């Protein structure tokens, strides 16, 4: 008995060549194909799915060691032992495949592919399954109008649907953006014209469809929905395009000045099946483009990989001056801060078409290419983001820190590190008591001395942690007892030895503070009047405050 593939993709004789032709996002890279590219691929399985289960002629996704590690040899041999036709390993940027892995694949006759570092396994599985479905549909012997639609893309499919339904077609994604449409006749109604010209369904139209219940029916039904003609709006048919339970988009048919064919509903049902692989591919390409951009931007900001390649892939000249801004949620910010960061990301992206925004957990990173204005540009965007955050409902607090302008995109990592230092300065100032109305934003130029102090503290930390002596004994013993004396010393040093001011800050009587300072001298032998001791104490209490 022939074993069945462990998934729901039809077995239609798809090949490795079909998969590679479908992958225009660059998710997969072919390293080795001992049996050539016309080897059959029947399905997709994950490497950790029931190790004894057959994977005959399947592509196995080996979730484990990367292709650059010799440990991946076991995954290759395991896939070959299960009858697989191909194995996919994850790629490590900048690292070549391990020779042992290549040798194991060649020895077993197994096709070896890698998954791009910016992609993930879920997207890779969806890509492979969509490619198999796409190729299988082409080979299944459909009527000419359907195969031509597959061969020519969504535009050809829209034209084919128009021919067999007698109506005007739009194929849309779930955000009502037009992905393809048939030719528009002179008799077309205003809604179709504005949808085609605007590239998406107008907002008022979407609201109307929502109120009428059409959208609810569309997203929950698997059949064709009929909307009778209403005033100037002609008769329409619509069906959701699905991949299993997931809705990918919709196909709309408008009468467009003439009657629809009696076979239009049947043609629309079949069209939805044919369109599904296209819309999966569109979604994967869109997702892949975002992932590639985020991967390149993250590499540029963190100084990983080839910086010039990252810059060019982001549409930036490596010589273009730029600055990095970092935005984070302030301490105690409510859950609505996530929405605030989303709004700030849109604001930053709209500041200039060349601005790039990377959303990370509780933080936004913004790469701002600058022109002649340079520092003024950075300060202006910093103020805008701070003002917008404060003006939003609820006044969700955020901090905005901006690094200095780097002379080229290749220096973006230095500006990014500086932006993070600015955020640290803002956090530290808040912890020491933020004055009412003081902004939670700053540029590197505005807090320059504080940045230098942080750099000194970072450099001194290893020396402090490895050191010993009276000041170390005082700090360690007092912190173990609650840190009362360390806090008192910090206030005394911050106020340049003014006991009265320091006592007010600590809400103490001045004599109480004098007693604590005397205790430091008598118990630990720390002479606060000695300049070197005061410097060491200042460093110690600042380092302690950051822990």
C-alpha cells in the first residue's frame, strides 16, 4: 500500500523546480540537488513529527541545528531514513554550510535547502504547501480559463472570471486592498471606479458593508453571497477566498451595466479555489518583504552582517547621514501604551518617506535619514513624538531618546547605542525625582555630559565589582541591610555636600543625616572629606543605583 502524505496538500506530482519557481520571496535557497530539480515533492512535514512516520518524497523542515553546524548531520540522515526527498535547514547569516552536512546530503541523495535567516518555520511551511497546491492545480487538468488564470497571475484570473460570469471583477485582500481587477466598462458604477482608482475599497463603503451585515456573512460563509441591485449600485456577487479555515481575501463580481451569467455563482466558487494559492503567495511575499526589511534594519542598527548590503536593501545610500531615535514605554505605563507605540510608529513613518521604523517589544527604533538640517530634523521629530504621546487619550507616557547624527548609514549602530544611552539618562533622572512638566525626551546633544558619565560608569563597573576596601565594605554591608546609608550618601554627594538640602531631599532632620555620615566614618573608616574617597563613593552609589 502506498503511504499517504502526512498533510492535506493534494498529491499532484509537484517538483522541486515548481517550488523554487513559486518562491519569489527568496525564503528558500538550494544548496544541493543530487537527483536534479525535477525530483518529486509530495508534501511537507516537520522533522520532529513522529520520527518513525514515513516522509516519502516529502520536504522535511528540520527545526534544530542550523546548516552551519555539524550537528545538523543527524537531521539530514534522519530525513533520508524516512524516505524524504528534501530537507530544509535554517541558515545562519554570514556562516557557510558545514562540510559534514553537505557530505551527508550528497551521500544520501537528498536535496538540501536552507531557510533564510529572516524567515520563520511557519512561513516556510506555508510557502511550501502553497507552492505544492499551486503546481498541483496547474497539472490537474482544469479548464483552459482556470489554467490560464494560474499561469498569468491574479490579473489573468480576474479577466477569466469576468468572461465566465459576465461581470466586472475585483480581487481584494482582507484589508480591502485591490490585488487585481478586470477591465472596467464605461457603465461601471461610482463605487467600482473609486475602488479601482484608489487601490482599495473606500472607508465609507466598508462601513456600509459592515452595518448591512454583508461583511459578517462574507467572513463566516463558504458560499457565494448575493447582493441585489440598490439604486445606482448594481447587482453584486461575492465569495471569500480561503485556505482551510483562514480567510485570505475575497472576489467581487458587479453586474457593470449588464446581466450576470446564470453560471456566475459556480464560476465564482471555482475561482475562489484557484485564487487561494495566489493569495497565500501574496501574503507570504508581503510578510517576507516586511521580514527582510526588519532583518536588514536590525542588522544595520546592531552592527551585524554586511552594513553596506543592509543599507542598499533598505533603499539607503551607505553614505547618507542618519540618526536613530528610540521610544519606549515609561515605567507603569498601562496596556494602552502598546496602541500608543503603534500610533507613534505611524507618525514617524509619515514624517518622511525614507524613515524606517522597527517595532520591538515595548520599544520603537526609528532610523531617520537627514538632510542639511541634520540635528534640527532629529530634534523636531523627537518633539513631535513626545507631544503626540501626551496628547493621545489617557496621556500614555513614553520616553524618546535620539542619538547623534551619524555621517553615514554605516554609523547607524553608533547612533542607536547613543539613543539607548539617552533613554538610560531619562530613566535615571526619573528615578531621582522628575520635576513636574519636565519632558520625557532628549537628544544626545542635550544630555551630553550625562552620556559621558554613563560611559565612564560602564567602563568602571568591572573594576568596581572586582575591587575591595572600605568603600566596598560599606556599600555591600549597607545594601544587605536595606541601603539606608547608601541613599543618604547619594543625596549628600548629589547636593555637593549641602547637608540641609540633602536632608530635605531625604525628608530627614539634618542632624539625622549628620549622624549617618559620622557612622560611615566610624564604622567603615570612610573619610568623606578625602577627594579620592568622595569620587569613589560617587561612582559606587551611581553604579549601585543602576543595579
